[in-house]
């Protein structure tokens, strides 16, 4: 019953948001996005099919999004978290976002797969794990966030923007996300509930974690390395942030 109620809430909010449009008029106040670069240089996260640490993928997309935001004066107060790759905790990241007055926290990541789904290939003389069975983005929010409804609202806006830009979600997390704290909430938009994820749970402002794609997938890794593909992804992220900001005016 709980899951049915949750799904009905998501569908109802999505239906309402589909009826709204982005407007450049009547919105003058500054909106501050905190862009958290997932992981660190010492703990770089997932390793791609070709051996590239996730942190560098995260930093690249986050930096491009930051530059895109700076083109609009209404986002001039937006900022990056952990641009230097320091070994800071998840709790510290949310504290930085709060201290600097963020209106929204967006954690940028790139995805892996579960051990049982890995295969192996020879790349530049090394045997490397990979998985070409899954591809696509994922969006996570937490009901334990300081503003869970607004977090879900942004997740829906972001998922819709990704679909409109031609991206598709991955559903490979479904088999591991069953229960009250971890569950697939919107199959179409690739939105998952992950209540205990610290960077989301500890945030007082709305917060979402975004997995840009699966870097264990050999082909998707190459796509995520292309400037044209990166620009398309960043533009979808920017449009989602813009629409959410406009809805809060």
C-alpha cells in the first residue's frame, strides 16, 4: 500500500508539472545551485571500462554545468563543491551547500553496475571489467531530505528534461531497490527513492543525485567523453534547473 501511495504521488506531481512551461519573464531573483562533484581524488568512485576514475567524469560535467549557469546572471551565485578533489565527507558537502545558501543541491556522478553483471575484456594489455548490458542515467532523491517534496519535484523536472533531450534511463538498479527506503519511483523518468543516501538525507535544501550514465559500458563511456554529447547533457541539466528555479519565484 505504501508503494502505491508513493507512486500515485509521483504520477500526480508529474502530471501537474507537465502542464507548466519555462518562462523568462517575471523571474528576477537570484537562484543559487550547489553542484557537488561526486567522490574525491583518493576515493574516485567507479572505474570506467577503460580504467578512468569516475571523479574526472564528474568534475568535467559539473564544471561545464557551472559555466553554463554563469551565462545567466540569475545563477551568478551558483558554485562547485570539491573542485580540488579533496577527501571531504558527504556530511561536509551538505554543510558547505547550507553555509553558502544554496537553493538546490545537485550531486553529479557517473554510474557503475553490480558485480554479478560484470564481464571482462582486454584493453591496452590489461584485463578490465565492463558491462554493456545496461546504459542510461538515473536520478535519486531522499524522503528524509529537509524538503523531500521539492526534491522529488526537481527529480521529475530533471527526468522530463532528459527524456525531451533524447536520453534514456537505466533500470538496472531495480533488482536491488526494493522496500521502503530504496525503490524505483518513476520507471519512465528513471527516478529512484534512496532515503539513506547521506548527501541527500542530510541536506536542508532540496537535493538530487544524478548519475549521468554508466561508465562500465564501453560504448556509453565513449559517448560521455564526446564534447557534443556532454554539451547536450549539460543543456538538459541547465534547462531542468532553470525550470525548477522559475517554479519557485
